[in-house]
């Protein structure tokens, strides 16, 4: 018998990923309330823990794959203090409201619930933390801005920091993980799970900091002699689509209108590659998973870019 004809395009199930984000500031939570028409969030009467307050912010598209960016309106301290509520809110979206082939986690959401494990077990979907994409972008950006001499990598307790240290060594750089004295390093990579921990005075004169952490690595403003580079900015290739709110999302929650955080790309690339397993989940990050993600992302036209948070004056 002849092979059956494929179903008409309009009957095919769309390929889709969901990417969860959260606000770092109350102002951003207020904006999420405006976008999602949640008066309680706008007026500060709700703290964002109720799954009903978790809602889609925008839609993205690339090469036939749709991405739904969903906001969990809990602040970082709330996420760490009540991880069960964060996981429950995300699971409610995935099981009751939005179908997905893959799930990605942004910001502190990549840390809660066993770094994605609890959510994956609860919803039965592959969940990827974004760590492989983050490490890939940080590696490529560090390679472009590194000064002569060894590189200090901060974040030895974090999956990205450990993997990035190994990758830098494999590419021929001299890299030291969590050195005590930062003043002797001309290049520093801040890859801690959470930022705001490093006094700018600890860095040496004219140091270049590749900042991967959110919140940012430094506990204060960068000195005038320092260079601070965004650690996971990726330029958007032709063919990237977004709805009206997608344009707003890129400006307010990304690196700019023509850029994207690398971590958002991880579930997208997984869907396009037909993967059923995440690139990164839990506490461990395999350097080979970072390389595999990088090869696929670069083949799709995604390029990490050097964008400055501050320049030496």
C-alpha cells in the first residue's frame, strides 16, 4: 500500500515551547499586572503567589516554532522562600492552560524546585534551565573581550560557573575558579547563581567583567576605569517573529529590541532539534551539552554579541 498522505498543515499540532520569567523589581511586577489585567498586582494587593496571577506576557516565533513567554509575578526573595508556590504556578499553566513540547526557565526560576526537576516531574514535560545556553554565550563573549593573562571565574558552586571554567580551560585559556584575590586578574567572569555579592573595589585597575549573574555581580556601581560586558546577550537572526507585546518584552526584559537572553533560546533550539531530553536540568551541567547547544544555535544563526553595561572613561 502507498504511504499515507501527511495531514494538512492546518491539522498539524504546532510546535511550541513555554518560557517562564519573573520580575526582579516591584515596578516590573506592576507592569506585568498592567499587561495581564490583574488589578491586584497593579494596586499591590496581591503578592503573585496565586497561580491565577501567572499569565502569558507575549508570543514569539522562529522557523515554525511558537514561544509563549509566561510571567510568574513573584520577586526573587519570594521564589526562594516559597519554591512550592512557584512550581505550582508553573505547573498550573502547563497542565491546564498552555500546551508545550518543551519548557524553559528564566532567572531565579531556574534555581527553584531542584533546578527544574520538580516541575518536570509534576508536568511530565522536558524542562531545561537555560544553563547550557548561558554558558555558551558567556564563553563566546569572554573569548572576545578577554585581556592577556589568566581569567577569574566566579561561581564555583553554580552549574554555569563550573562548566564555564572547564570550557575556558579546554579552549586554551588559563582560568582560575573562585580566586580569593581578584585584584590580580584583568578579566573576571561573574557566573554566580545570584549576584550583588562582589564589591567593585575588589577588582583590579582597568578590569573587564563579563557579567552573567542576575542580579548583577557587583554590589555597587562599576568604577570609571572598569569595563562591564553583558554576559549572555545574543543577536536575533532574520526570521524572528513577535507580537506587539513581544516587542515590549525584548526592550524591558531583555538586552534590547534586537537581542535576546541566551537562556530563552534553549527550549527553542531543543524543539527545533527534536530533542526529548533537556540540555540542562538539576545541579550538574555537562560541558558537552554546552558545546552541543552551541553548535545547534550557531547553525540556526544565533550569535553571542558584546554589549556593554559600562565602559571605561
